[in-house]
C-alpha cells in the first residue's frame, strides 16, 4: 500500500552539469500533452487498485523542474492530482522549485492547488560556483523568492545545498552555509557532489578536466556542515538532512523506512506490492503508451526477502534514529541479530555504529563512511 506518490516533471529551462535525472529542455516539448498523460496514468493506477491509495500520506512533485511549467500548466496538473488522489488527508504535499522560476502566479497556483512544502534547489551562494555547475539563479532570486513564498502562505520551505563542487574551497562552503542559515528556514538538505555517468561533469572528469576537492577536504566540509547546523539548532535527522522540530521530510522518510510508494511520469520509479518498477523515460514513448491505454511501465523487479532485508539496513541507517530491532523482525520474521550479528558486533567495535536496546544507528564517525558501512549488510 502506497504511503507516498512521486510525480516526475522532466522539463528544464537549463540542464545542470551534475544532473543525471530524466530531463529535457522545456522548449518545443509536448508539455500540455504530457500533463494530460500523467493524469491518465494516475487514473489507470487508481482505477486498477484503489485500495493501494487509501492511506496516502505524501505527494512529491520532482524533476526536472516542476516550476518550469507555466502557472496554468501547474494548475492543470494539480487539478488532475486533486481529482484522482485523496489529497485532503495528506500530511505533506511537496514540490521542487528553482529560485529564478518561482513567480508569484506560480507560487499562488501551487498553494491554491494544495502544495504546502517547497524544496528549492539553491546549491550554493557563490555566483562563480553556480555558473560552474550550470545554475542560472542569483542570490537575489533566492532571497526574493523565499519572501514571496512566505507572503503567499508557505511556511514549510527547504533549500538544497551542495559541497565537494569543482574548485570549491572551505571558505566558499563556509560562506554558503552562513548565508543559508541566515535565512533561518525550517529545513535544509546538503549533499556532496557525485559525478554520475551521462552528465557534463562526467565527460569533464573522464578527460581529467574536473578539479574536485580531495576526500579529506570533502570530509571537513561535511564536518563543518554538521557543526554549523547543530549550532543553529537544526537537528540532523538523516545523513544529509536537518530540520527544526516538526519539519522533517515525511515523503523522504518513506524511502528511508523502505516503505511503498507509487511513481508516475516519464522515467519515474515506484515500489508497490513488493515490486520495484520504472516507467519509460522518453517522453514520446511515455505518452504513446498512455494513449494506448497501457500503463507505461518498462521494468519490473520483484524484490526478494534477502533484498528487502539489505535495503532495510542501508536505507534505515541513513536516519539518525537508525534501524529498529522490533520493526525489522516484524517485517521479515527474523531477528536482525540472527541475520547480521557478526557485522553489527564488528562495526560497534570499530566505533562506526551504536547499538542499544532499540536497534542500531550510525555513530558520528560512521556518518563519514556511510557507504562503506552499508556494504557490510549485503547478504551473499
């Protein structure tokens, strides 16, 4: 049963150098047709298994960039969503946004359509770094848009930041953190750059033309991030996420809890009834499939019990609360210690995880090497 719904909007006015998500330039795309196709996909899924959406808690509009749409297109999309899904019961209805695209009419369209949380891609407050990574907004766009969003009625606003960027110094990162925290927002996300295949940065990296910070410098940046957030009473509740009380991302917690969610749109991923699936990514193929009254699913994978146990550990350990012994055994009918006793004992001895009567969680030291720890819980 779906706790959340993810809806993919693959359009962008500018492609960022680090982005590997399914996206296309907005210009000359069948945007209106796409919005109608998403509506029909949702309708098909709800008609087929209405019980799967009875306990829906969250909806997340991601991309691409949902705010690449016009205000009228946003209104049309939200009309489909509110007509077809039980949105009145939602705990959280989020949309990603670019600071230089969020005009007042778009903000009003989002708010009147039920969106109650904005996640803005800021990445840096250093203009030269922004240009280097392919972002088009300025600091003034960020400050102005946040003020406008608050006036329209948004009080749950998050911004994304990035560190480990090409040529980025500790001084630049510290200055970005200071400006970000001066905004005193309820939620912050901060991620280290990962050079993904099929991105502009990957091409530069392959040619030896990407000047990345050292691992030690990146670790120091992460350390500074955790210290600054703590000083400003933004509580770290996940490896890369910080919030004041009551403003943790409910939608993202669904992923970290390894619970089920539906994915709609071109290239969207979902996890329903024990099956992970992904949709056709090319927009034309996606729309054609919908127009043939077929669900646009390209790949399906029935997740084995072994894989579910692995995912419960490496997704759950991202959360500061960690993984509960009781939840693990209830879900899988086997105790965590029975399955992972040796691995847990080893990691506790190394000071990388903490074990108590409730479960296991990463130590502060362990947060720096999370991926290495997660690998210890791969079975077979």
